[in-house]
């Protein structure tokens, strides 16, 4: 036992135990504050928020919208490895000025085959190619709009190559846009010097890029996306996710300061050196350092602060989140590795405190779970709209894992360390995120910080009492 009766227990604080002290500021507008940050060793985001890898929070739809707003989504692993990889592919195909691997189909395929392929990949057209990738034609929504015979071959419906507009794969963006506009077409297939299909440019992607100028993208112009893996099937799942184009692998384990997590980090870094590995969760400086030394590119901080987590009650284990972030950030800074504050965010003030404490990014679940883009079940009751939110250590989640044949299905035999409940439907995640970022910029402005690095240096916390927190809350004007 580290503490004895002669030694005081060290104090640990939560976000509600402190406030940020206002300092002199010469910032003319909070909108001028730069929110760009490092998610991991090599991944930069334009806003310091990522959506949690929970099955009622982040699927492809959430990840797409998070990336378009400058953050990133972490696809949950509460599905088969193949399904998760397909979710990653969907994000990667959602937006790009240049699609390197367009969806193709053989001329012998039927309309039913084409419709299934389009639905699976969430596209409105496919290029008809030979096995050698020679372009034979293109099949778009315009070609099949009024067709009812699903057995007819693609070759009879497609627009043939002779009537198609194509371009060299080295074409510039401006020239490509001019061709799309001149010929009033939505898709411009690209060919190499041998006339083989080499890529695709679409008008819709130009529009998306214009609408989301601050989107988080990789070097090829694809939206950034992370995906979660477990310790039992981590390597085999990682293989499929990396092949699908994932940017970061996030190890999903409740107690990250464990030899199984450390060993997995080492194996992943050896096999996938170009992919950033996020490890956790931990709540101590020692755990942070051990994972960094194993090769982790970012550390996820938080044991028990989540809205659907009951670990601290069930296991009596954890560290209040503000103290955990402060101590882990101090340890990680020595190695220049970012940390991710995971859980405990109830409002924009908590977000500001988490960043001020040293987090590079903050992972949010509950606040996003009621959004339109979350994969949680939507229903209406008593005239009000709700969505389901649950922790992955909840009883319902564990039962679903058993039914799926998940390798972690032994969790059903353990006492749940999470709960599930309904949350009010809140509309688009974009609006929820913007409210959080407005509050963060306001908090940074009160500190006089123009960017996150300045925020880390200038932020000062003052401890408050319970009455101090009550005083902080809005009150009715009624006497």
C-alpha cells in the first residue's frame, strides 16, 4: 500500500472542481483564435475534437462529418472487422479531388449487381471496365433512372466509351473543373498513358471541398479517419483497416497500462510503421510513459469519467479527469507525444479546461450521441425524439457481443462497468460541435491565448468549492 496512516492522500480534481482564471487579453475577436492541434505524432487537425469509438456514437456518417468540420471520428469496433474496414473505406471515398481507386464493374454484370455495388459503396455511378482496366463505359444514375428490369446487363445500359469524356491523370484541378463545367458532366474518369483507368474526379467533390475548406484531410485529399481495435483480434483487424486506408489505429481497452496493450503497441508499430498508433486508456504518468516507450504516437487519458461508464463505482478505480490530464500531459510532453482527454466533457467549459490542462485533443461521446449522424437507435416517444447511448462495457453491449461471436464475449460473465440510456435528439453534429468550439475559443480569449500552445502556457486554474460551482450556474430571476 503506497499510502500509510502517516501520509496524506494526494488530492485529485475533476473539471467541476476548478475554473480558469481570466487574464489580460488583446484578442479583438475569439473567431481569430487558432484551434489547430496535433491528434497524434503525425496527424494534425484543425479543431481539437474527435468523436468517441462507441457503437452509439461513431460510424462512417459521424466520421465523415467530424472530418469535414476539422476534427476526426474514430470508427467503433463493435462490428466485424470486414464491416469496420468498409466503414473506413466509406469515409475515405466520401470526399477527394482525386479518387485513386474508383468503383468499377464488369460489362457482364446485371443492373441488380450494379445497384448493390452502388448501395454498398454509397456512390451514384460506376465505371465499366475490362479485367485489364480498359474503360468500356460508365453507368450513372441518369442511365438507370427509369429501368425496372434488374436482370438486364450493364453493357446494354451504360454510356459507351465513345460518348464519354476522359482526361489524362496528370490534369490540374482548374482544368478538370473547366471540363466538368463545359460538358455538364458529374464524373471525369482519368486514364494513364496506356489508356487504362487511373482515377476519377467528380463535380460533387469540388462542391464538398468548397463547402468545407477546413476539413481534416490526408495528403491525397481524403478525409482523415481513425478506427478502434481490441487486444484479442488487434493484429488481424488492423490488417484490414490499414488496407482500407485508415489513418490511425486506436487500441480500445479499459485498462491500457497492461502488458497486453503494451505488447500490441510494439507489434503494431513493427508491422505498420507508417500508421499512427493511439494507446490507452490510462490515468497516470507511469502508464503514459510506458505506452510511449512501447511506441505509441498518442495516449488516450481517462479511467471512468465517461457519462456511460461505471468503472469507478464498480471497481473503485480511477483518477478524476482533470488531475489525470494534467499529470499525463506533463509526462507526455517530455517525449513530444500528444494526449487525448477521453470522457467527462459535459459542456464547452469542460472542453476548455481539458485543453488548458494539456490535452491536444478531446474525445467526446455523450454530447454527440444524440446527433443526427450518430449510429444509435432513433425513436419517438410521447412526442419527443430520442437516441440510444450506451457504454461498451454495459450489459446490453456485452450481450450483443456474445450474439455476434465477438472474441471479447467473456465480458458477459463480468459485472458491467457501463450503462445505457436514452438521450434527447439534438440535430446535426455540426451545430453541436460549433457550440463547443465557440465556448472553447471564448475560454481561450479570457486567458489571452491566440492558439492552443499559448493556452497551455497561459492557463491558470483556481480551485473552487461546491458553492463556487453552484454560483457559476445560471439561476432563475424569480425570488
